DNA sequence: AAAACATTTAACCAAATGGTTGACAGCTTT
DNA sequence: AAAGCTGTCAACCATTTGGTTAAATGTTTT
């Protein structure tokens, strides 16, 4: 399923809006893992973790490869790039606000 | 309501996972607007836009100020900084993948 | 070929999401 | 004080989400 740019941002940001899924990405940043290994530290069922993986997969944040009876999962960070670029557009606004504050404080001391 | 770091990321990423809300942020990047001005370009009701604003506000991505009978809304980009930092942790992974690809392609030509 | 293991899928459930309409509340104008 | 704005809130609805358990699928071992 090919997604529009907006739809891809939708799915990436949605995937990131859950602490379980962010935690999974952190673990995968260390190394690739099987589904079972990913699920173990979580209190929920394996099926629930499997669903989270599907969400991450449809956002193209992970990729799976079947190796024997194991499904091995690895991080695919490329999709995050668009998200970061989207946010980067706004970075000037928080810097601006800081600059304005600094100017205000400088003016205040005179 | 004070949120944990994870909860704040939850609410920011959730707020960004909707095209209407991202569009609202874009408009506010140009200048502050009243709720009515924000709603006009959208096909949905004013109440629906009001709900979207509430989501953005609870993610601290916007701030409101009452001015007479108007509610003036402005961008508050600072919350995006955490989100960007969270993503930045992964930037090395997409660069790494690119590097690996380049190395692979170089090796291939020899 | 049967048993055991790794994972997904299906059916279900409660809660959250994104929209609607209509009533309400706060200013401003008359 | 009544009418007319601007915007929110409440009640409702359909859909999606995030979880569960049980059944199904595919692979390996016995």
C-alpha cells in the first residue's frame, strides 16, 4: 500500500504515540530481535505485542524477516527522517521564542 | 496537569498524527489566529475544530489568549523540541543504513 | 505423523477518537 | 435588556484502538 506523504506522517506519528511501541524501537536500536524476545519484557500478551509490531511495520519503522520458525525484527529508521524533517520546520519557532525571551530579559536589566 | 516525559511524548505525537491538526500548526506558524479564522478553511464544523484545538492545547503545542470576544490562538513550538530530540536519537540509524548501502555498492564495483 | 514451538489471526470487549447537532456562556452592539 | 456575535460543552454516533483468549498456521523436533 503506497501512502501519500500526509498519510505516511499520520502512520509514523501514530506509531510513535504509544510508549510500548517507542520502547520496542529503543530495544531494536540495540540489535534485531525475535518477536518473542521483544514481547518478554512487556506485561501484555504476545498477541498484543504482535499487534504493536503490525502498527510499527505499517509505518515502515520496522522490517521482519523469517528465519526458520522465528520472525526476526529489525529497526528501519528511515521513516523517522520525514517526521524529523516535518518537525524541523518548526525549530525556528522555539528558537525565536527563546531569543525573544532573552531580548526581553536584557531590556529589563537596563 | 503535569505529565511525565513519556506522557508528554504520547500527547505530542498523538496530536501530530492528524492532518487537520498539522495543517492548523502550519497556519499558526504564519501568525496567530482566532478560532474562527482557523476553522474557516476546514470542511468540518466549528465544534470539531474546537476539539482539535483542545488536543493541540493539551499537548502544549498551542496557547490561547482571550481578547474581547475572540480567542486568539498561537503556536507554542517548544513541545516539539522533545519530540525532535526523541527522534534525533535514531538519526544515526538511517545514516548508518545509508553508509552500509554505500559501502556495499563500492564493494560491488571492485 | 505427532508433538512442540513461534507467531499470527479471529472474535470479542471497553475505552478513546473524530465527527455531528443543539444548548449554553461570555462579550459587544443596539 | 435583547439580539447577535464568538466559541465551548454535552449528548450522541460510528469507527478505531489496545487489550484479551482461543483457534489456526508454519516450522522443527521427535
